[in-house]
C-alpha cells in the first residue's frame, strides 16, 4: 500500500438498521497521536452509535466529501450509487459466498458487483482477511453469538407464554443484558450449539451466565435431564469424512464435498438449536429439508449463521432487529402465523447492531491491530486474500463470480 497515504474515510452506512462503525473515536485518537500524518474523514450520521461530536473530539474531520480518501471503511453492503471510482473499500460485501451449483445470484449482489467492477473499485472483504493459518482476523462474531443467544432464549420464553425480556437493542449494554439473564430461571430444555469460532464462543459465554448447564456429547445423547442443559458441537463433532474415520480440518476446508453432516442424531434430541458455525456453500448442510420429519423435539432454531437456503434449511428468510422471529410449518417449511405446533425461527442478519458500541469497539481493535498495519505497510498475504476485485476485474481466487454477472461493455 502507498506509504504516502494520509486520508482514511468512514462512510455513512446505507442500511437504516445499521448503526455500527468500523473504527471507533478512541482508536482514531490513538492512531493520530502515533501517526500525525494520517487524517480521518467521517461522513456525518445521525444513526451511528458514536456521535459526530465524539469523532470530532478524537481529531477526525466530519464531511460528506470522501474524495480525498484513498481507503474507505464501512460495515455492511454499500449502496452502489455511493461508490466512487478507483477507491479501495473495506466492508462486508456478502458477494462471494455463492453455492457453485447456483445458476444466479440475488439482484442486489449482482448490482453491487457490477458497480464495483465498472468503477474499478478495489473491494476488500473483511470476512476473507485471514492469517497464514486461515483464521479470520476480523469479525463481530462474539457479539453475534451473544445477541443471537439472548434473542433465542427470549424466543424460548415467548413460546412458553412467559414475559419476554427487553430487546437487546433497547438495553444496549452488555453488562445489563447479562444481569437480565442472571435473574431468570429457565425450565427443562435441551439446547444444541454448533461451531467452534467466535460466534459459538459468544453463545457459550452467555449461556454460562444462566442456569443452563453444559453437558458432554455422550450425555446429551444418552441421558435424561430434569434441568436445562446445552451441548456444543465443534466442526469435528458434526462433520465426517465420507471415505475415512479421520477428520482433518485443513483437508475439510480444501475438500468440503468429501464430507457429510452427522448432526442428525444430536438434532433428534434437541429442543432448541443455535446455529453458530461458519458455513461455506460447498460444505454439507447441517440437515436437509427431508430430515425435518424426524426432528420431532425441535421447537426453536436460532440461526446466527443466517444463510438463506444454506446450512440450516428452516431459515427461509432473514429477520430484522424490530421483528426477529417467525414460525414455519414442519411439513412444508412455509411461513405461518405464530403456532407452537410449528418451528419458531430467529434469523436476524445484523445481530451485533443490537449492542453497537460494544461490538464496534471490539471490531475496531481488530482493524487497528490486524488490518491497518498491513494496509499501510507490507502485506503478509491477508489483505490480498480478502481482495475480491481490483482494476475492474475479479482476482483469480474469485473468478467464479464472473459466471453470475453480466458486464456491460
């Protein structure tokens, strides 16, 4: 990256329900104290979790005009109309996770990719900025797990006909959210959590603040309980190699089609399923549509993964912070009115926005420590790995996206 870089921008989020920020004022202040030649320009926003005044006090400039900025940070997808030519943008684009069997992509994704290519934008997606061991350097995962778990437990209370807790976004404070849960006594239930990354750790962190106890995989399958319990399945616990008994994570990542899900035997014992794993479209689904008939105990799915028609087939659409839940018919997976004979779904796709200041601060720490040094100085490969487009073309790793768009010459 050019050593003469002096202007970094933060764009105003396009989505009205998005109030997070990629870099918080406190960290901008620290950067400027150590690097006075770096200037920050922040587009004004009434919705951002940190006020324009807080950014001004940190030493940043508030301006609609980001033209001086060679690098611009956002959080979620940016409206294609707001992208400027020949700039470098970093945000969660949600454009690269496409099942290779798909014949088309969503219109909004195609529109975004076309604009990026036509404007010769360099797109760096946070999700693919990874270290040499393929570990993600950035993510809101911990808070996605925390809020997703909270929302799922709230849905549990609703299904029981009990008084629901205040929504996480109304509490807007992690410590107060935990205190709310500590005062509750959850009745007998069996919760299954999938995943071994930031998201699942966030789920478990919150569950450990309740009266819900963790049990082993064996006990989850074999024992009866008169109290609420949960079990966590890591990738190696629910994914099996089709040709051997050995599970190798690196081999699975490179050859996902050689593996299958073995989660069904656990799901048959599950009342509440919290999906907190990372899923690639080439990987096996946790379960299939036809498996629903065997999941007679399953009443609630908290799908933090939230891939539509992805690893959790009960997720037929995403939901919003204001309206986080819906119910589906067990037989046809069609959406129905609230009905305890159906399966209740929580599938909010921007969960960390319910605790925006907490989650933004943690994410910002990742930007400062794991991204900016490699953008401003020498890249160790992580930035390149996350770069989807440059100079009007897809990088080789993402060339498959050409199959899903129609470029206007």
